C-alpha cells in the first residue's frame, strides 16, 4: 500500500515536470532530485569509512548541471579538485578512494541529469521515454521473474533478480518503445525504437545492479527512507541515471554517423 501511495503522487509529479511545467520549474526539480540522490550517495560513501566531501559535491554538481556550455574541459578539472581535497583527510590511506568517490558521485548523478536536461531540450518525449521504459521494464521484470524465474542474474548482488525477469523487462521495454516513440516522434522508425529501448533498458538494469552493489558495500538495505515503500530517491532513480546518458549518447552518436 505504501508503494502505491508514493507512486500516486510521484508519477503525476514526474509527468507534470517533464511535459507541463515551465522551464524554470523543470530545472529546479532536476536540481532538487540530483541533490537528494547525491545526499544518499554521500551516506553510502561515509558508511564505507570514506570522506564524502559532500558540500563540494553539491556545488560542483550543480555547476555541472546548470552552467551553460560547461564543456568537458571543465569536467577535467574534477580530479584536480578531488585530489586537492584528499590532502585534508585524516587517514591518507582513504584519500585516493575518497577522491575517486567524489568524482564518481558528481558524474554519476549530476552528469546523468545533465544528459536528462539535454534529452528534454531535444524533446520532452525523449526524456519521458528514457524514464518510462525503465518503469515499464521493472514491472515486467518483477512479474516475469516471479512467474518464470529460475536462473539467478546476479545472486551475490540482488538474489531476487533472474535472467528470465531481465529478459521479460527488455521485451516489455521494446514493446513500449515501439508503440510510443514512432507515435510521438514520427522520424523514429520501429527498428530504431527497438534498438534504443534495448540500450536504455540494459543500461537501466546495470544501473539498478550497480546501486545495489554500492548499498551492499555500505551495508545498507535502502539508500534512504524518504519514499515510503520505495526506499530512497537513488533506489527509485538508479535505472534512469544509467539510461539517460546511454540514450543521449546513442542519439548524438547516431546523428554524427548520419
């Protein structure tokens, strides 16, 4: 019941933010979600005995997210910033890992949402597709796994997931993509829609498993408690944080090839 209640406001909020909200509201919502996800990521880092440098992460991440034309030359400054901060840690044995965790968190969360903003600028439908194909795939994977699952996908990370469930999720995402994309974006053919759906769903499943591995390393069941029945924001958005960059990269690469 808690999951249903949470979804009852979370889904309409997402649809409003993507399709109906003014640009300033959408960017503000993305910034808020990014900060909430990074907050939970920082807790995972700290639970592993590392320094999160969370304040620096928020500032650098929001700059990456909102500054126009920030470019990869600016991103290249992140290692300098992180290694400089690592000089302040009490135990220098953790400095290397703490610096790496800071860079990972900024790119993993704020970098992914920067791709989400870019997808939104191309078309609201691209961002909705990147998010919704994972929602569709997750539901299908759950019920397919319960009904037919026999072979474990990654037992040491997520014992409940099966190969059969993963394949069911991919098929459902392809069905959604082939029905949705050509209808709202007529320039996208069925083959292109299917390929993008597979790429996005596989990336999303890897994202889900990656976040589960991070939680296991931090000895945490959920990344947070803000979403009743769902855990934390990172638990809910882990798939999208992988699918948005994967789909955006595919789109811009495809346009270069053609």
